[in-house]
């Protein structure tokens, strides 16, 4: 069949066909390039992973922090600081002939760092892998690698080619004391052992039979995290404990056995940006298997947790957690007696005093017994003489306040008025005070104090033992009429927290940021850095421009940018699988 199409149009169609075929081949190659976790062996003990750099950059640009720095009111500060940073980068490029910005902009896909221990010699240097997918920047990658390798050779490092890698060494380098570097397609690979790195490069397309990505512990981490994060850190605790045991130190082996550290399987961190209606979220996951003494020491049952009625609505932060204190005591007794038979009985004898018929203190009955299984910590702050002063209060729920009061009265009688305590009545509660701040300041001097301590205070109410660094905060709690439970900030956080948790927390990031903001705006941050650099004249001179830019005098007033700081929440769940901790900041 003869075509009637013009030659120019035919040429255009052929070019499009060739281009489409090339794109399809490129896409197929991209699909065949499997994730790096499937290219490293399953005995990897540490894996740091950014699955998609381009996506992370895009999401990060939509966060409240990014929007803050794009705000027009921030322009003078951002431009000044950015200009000083650029000067430093330009200086570094003049020295090295390599642009740090260009290097950071190379990766577009996955970037991973993996570390493996030597299975045959646990005390030997580990295997280290760095792999980055620079798809779309292949020409820039070749140019930068050429500059790096040229610099290595000019500095006296010998070169040999091993498989797909150029291997650089100084003299007769021992095992894993080399720099192996290679580029295959869009993948940049760097490591300290050419043989293992070559296998990893080959495994990117074909996969490794027994890889980290297919290991049960890594899969359990991903499953509990709810999938692949935008940034991940994974550590194989079980293998790490095994390697520690293999070092052959009797004390280490004994500690591992006594504490039950072999129950810990893995530790993982997974961070998401712009997911699930959150600005950012972070999960810390510890997976365990079997029983462990150290887990029993800090057992945190899952129960409903809500702010107590006495918690003021305007606190800066609130954290409350369940703790099985009875199990803690039983486990501690067993561990002490296992190391020192009869050790706890001796301790109890010393605390009881000289008259066994009238013991001064019985740990289990007089102290552990009255304590409940929930602890709450709240903070707020005040500003005195332009100094930011945080205030803290700890409240321990009680099962038997009367018994703890009797113990306190007995100890006070024994002290015979030696403690300089004063008392005041607050809403029917006896509050004891002690001038802790004055005493500390007298010893250290006011200039040495990062913040001013107040009058220490404590009380035993019908429901709680309360201790505080500033008695004014305690008095405020005892007179609270408008609680945190009814605040809009808490309701926002509570809507994202399961009904039963081991720990619950929230913080007002706007108030936290306000204090830091004023610290920078007043010039105190720059002043503190300059003072710290007094003994490092060369470093101080090199960073002088950045330090001056951190002066903060050109920052806007905080109320113009406070909208970018939403409350933050957190919770933890401890069960038979281990511990899962989640912190998050909801979108505005």
C-alpha cells in the first residue's frame, strides 16, 4: 500500500515512534530496578533509606515549615541567611571544584545506606554500602564522579578496576579499608568492599536470594509501620545482640541474659510527610519476641488515657503514661537477688531501721503499695527578666494516699525539723515548699543558670502525689476550673489517637516556638554561638557571616507567623509484639 503522507510528516512519525520505544525501554528498565533493600544481604544490621527523593522533596515543600520560610514576612531573614550560606558553598566549591548543591540534587529516586557486620569476625570492620538512583541526571553524575575520582588519584590513591567498580586504596589497604565507587546506568554505588558492592549492584535488577527486604524482621517492621515510609531507619537488634555476645566478654553475655535483651528483634523509624491529614508523622517501632526482664521493668499496659481534671487548659505540654509499678518491683527484686542472693532482704533491713517491730520504711508496703500505675508530666513557662523559664510538674496517681501521707509524716518526725520546709493551704491541700532555686543559684551563680529555678513544691492529694519545680504551677493545678480536656487543641489531637494507649502526649508548638523565636530575635542565639566559638577562632571566622545572619533582628513579630505552628500529638502502644510510638503534627 502506498502512503500519501508527506515525507516531512513521515519523518516526524518515525522520530516519534523511536522516541516512544526509547521511553518504553527506559520505563521497563526503571521497573526492573528493584528496591535497594532487595539488593543487600539479609544480615544487614543497619539500613537508612529514602525510597523516593523526588517525592520527599515535593511533600516537604508543602509542609508548614516550608510555608513559613516562604512567607513574605520572613524574606529579609531568609534572604540574609541564604546569602551567607551560599557564600560558604561557593567557597567550598572553589576549594574542591565540586558543588555540594549539585551533589545533593543528583538523587531523584531511592537513596540507601546499609551496614553489615562480618559474620566470621564480629570485631572486624563492617561492610558499608551507599547506593543512589540518579535517574534523569546521568550526565551530571558522570561529571561529578570524574571530578571525585580525579581528586582521589591526585591525592595519591591507587586505582584498580574490579567488575563495575573503580577501587581506590592508600598503600596495601586491609579488608574494607578501600573506597569502591561505580556507576551503572543511573545508579551511583559507593562502598568499602568491592566484591560485596558488585554483588549489590547486580542484585538491584535481579534481586538477592536472601535479602534484607525479604527477611522476616524487616517485613515485620514495615507491616507494623503500615507500609513504606518516606524516610526509614531500620536496625536488626537480634543480630546486633548476637554479635555483641560473640565478642566473648563475659560481662556482656551475662547482661544480655539477665536483662533478656535477646527478646528484642528490631528497631525501626518511619517518617511520613503529608500523609493521613498530617503535616508530618514519625513512628518508632521496637519489635520483640518472648519475655524479657527489661520489658517487665517498664511494662506499660494499654488503657484509656485522658487529661485529669486538674490539668490547666493552657499547659505547654502534657504527657501521661501507664506503668505497672508492682511488676517493676517484683522484677527488680528477682534481678537483684539473682545477682546478690538475699540482696533485697538486706536493703529492706537497712530501711526498716533498728527496731524490726516498728519498721521505719517497708519498700513494698509503704512506698510501692500506695503508688498507682499512671504518671503525668506537664510543663509551661514564664518569662522573667527576659529569660525563658520552663516550669515542670510531675503527678503520680495514688492507690492509697493515706498510707503515703503516714509515711511522709513518719519521715518528717524522724528528721525533727531539719528540713527547711514551709507549708501553705491551697484549696484544702497542704503544700510543702522549699527554696530550691535560691540554693542552686547561690552555689552556681546566676550567670551560670540557663534558666531560673523557682520554689520547689509538693503535696499529697486524695488522688496524686504532685511535685513541681515552681510551686506557682502546683497551686494553679489545685485551683483549675478550666481543664485541658475541654480545650480545642486537645480535641484536635485526641481525634487521631486510639481509645486505649500506653502513653498519650500533646504539646503546643506555637508556644514552644514563641519562646525559641524570641530567643533568636533578641540576638541571644547569635551571642551564645559567638561565645562558644571564642576558643575556635578559625571556625568562628569561617562561620562569622552565618552567625551574624542568625542575629534575628530582622525576624517578624511571632504573631505574624504563629499560624504555621499547630499542636503536636503522640501516643505509644506496648503489647506482646513490642512497642510502637507515634508522634504527629496535624495539617493546619
